C-alpha cells in the first residue's frame, strides 16, 4: 500500500512539472519580442550577436535607440525568432497560397567579392552573414571559401545576368592609389596640368614640387645652388613636400606666402540628415571590423593585419562594404561631405592636423558620440590600432574636421 501511495505522489509531482514546462514554452513562443536589459560593456551590435538578430531588426523595434547613448539597464526589445503568429483559417471563398519549399543555400566566394556585395546579392544583412559563418569574424574573406546562407527559396537566388546588372550599377571608379610606402603626411599628387610648372609671381620665380623630385635635381634644372634654395626656402630643411611652392629666385616684389595648403577652406560645412537605419547598420559593422584589429602595430603604408598606418586602416575597413576611399588622409579629407562637430555620428571620418598649420595628416573613424566627447578608432604611430577621445588634450588641439562618407 505504501509503494502505491508513493507512486501516486510521484506521478502527481511529475504531471505538475510537465504542465509548468509546457506553459512556459508556450508563453515564450507566444511572445513576439523578448525584453533585454543592457549590461555593462554591451552595444547594440553585441546584443544582436547574442540573440542572432541583425542591428537593423533591433532598431525596427526600438526606433528611439537610433543614434542615442545606450545606458545601463535600458530595456531593449529583441525580435523573438521562435515566435509563431496564429494562422487564421482561410475562408472557403479564398484559395490557399501555394507552398514554397525552402532550402539551405551556400555560396562559393569568387575573386573581388566582399561581404557587402554577397549580402546585397542574397538580400541578407552583413551581420547575419558573419553570424552564420564565424570564420569571417576572425579572418578575411578569401576566394574559394564556401559560405552558409540563410534558408532561401530557389526563386530568391539571383541569376548570373541579374547579378551582373546589379554589380554594373554599383561599380565605383577606384581613385588612383599611392604606393605601398605612401605616408599619410604626404600631400595629394598635383594634376598633370601642373607638371613641371614654373611661374613668375610678383617678380619671384616659383616651382611646384613634383613626386620624387629633390633639391639637387631642381637646382640643376634652374642652375642655382642648393644652399641658395635652402636660404630662400628655410621650411624645406625638414623635407621637400610634394606640392610645395619652392622659390627659385627672388624678385623686387614683396615676399610670397609659401605655407602648405590646408583643408580648412577645401570643403564647406553642410547640414546633413542623420544616418538612415541601413547606414547606421553599416557603421556598426565597420566599427566591428576595425575593432578586430585593435592592438595591431603601426606600419607606414600598411593596409593589412601585419600593420596599418592611419589611412590604411580606414582604406581596408571600408573595403568590407565595397567602398574605396582615397589612400592618404589628406585626400580622404576631400572625400564625402564635411559636417559640423555637433552632427557627428558613428562611421564618420574624423581628421587631425598632427604637423600643425591646419593641414590634415591623420584620420580615424568615429565609434561613439557622447554629449561633449567623440571616441574614434585609429592607428597611432606610438600605440598602433587603439580607440582615443577628443577629450584628450592632443586631439582637442589638433582636431580639423569630420566627414560623412556613408551617404543616403
């Protein structure tokens, strides 16, 4: 009798547990969104990875979080992947929609393809592509790799002709790159129209310095001594910058300004709209890709994980979304739209004049915008790839401008 009594109690307890689990799972599946409280060090990108959803999907449920500072314990709604809405029975008058079977697809990476171009080709986000293929988080995309894709219908996979048409529309003419050893302190190369240009201005004979020219070569060209050139141009004692207006002979007129060109008047500051949700998602992706290189040492002319210079890090990072930036920080300062500091957003390029005179010689990418502070990732000569702040006295003093390159 005792055994029967114990078995009866056990069966009742077991049925209660089963009922509770069924109720709990049914309740979770019934929720369209999961609520998540922000923990220290978390970002929207990190939360998206945790729940296997894209940044844009989170922003769709939380529009107020776009461009806002993510505070601790903020309640963020996350799309529930297990949510299954009730399917209403179709009325007899309506025909049921045809069932389309889904298959898991793969993609074989071809030469010159990027994560961005592949995500566009299949209509999935770059974040989702990286989540399905973890090897992309620690290594670069290589030709011949086989990537897993989300479940797709056969009709949704683009044909070769459709892909070629789409790519032909999105091809951007690549600007002329500098050599691998091009330093960020060099000026943009002058156009062919100014090649070997000499001009007499206010009685002075002027020569614009071309790439690879030396004082010796110029002195021979004009039949003047190197010491005379150095005396007339004391600023060249520390080097001969490309584009410099070198005084060859002085006239009777007043002295000519020989300062290097600056970017202060190169671009007008323009009021712009905030980044779209798509571009905000791109910015988060770019920040994540650049952050993979934190700690990589500085290397002049470097564009790989073996070492980066400041513009090399930006050039390599933006290649992930099929955007080809100019190769030097000075030329990058002429690219995109210059915006006011108050309009800065993630993904914008931020420029500094580390050699004075307002001339751009350093670049980074904004990773966070606070009330009175901007944080940016860059490759510094001393510490390599790091995140710095405009509150640091050095960067407060040398700040020049901010450019929006992620256009609508």
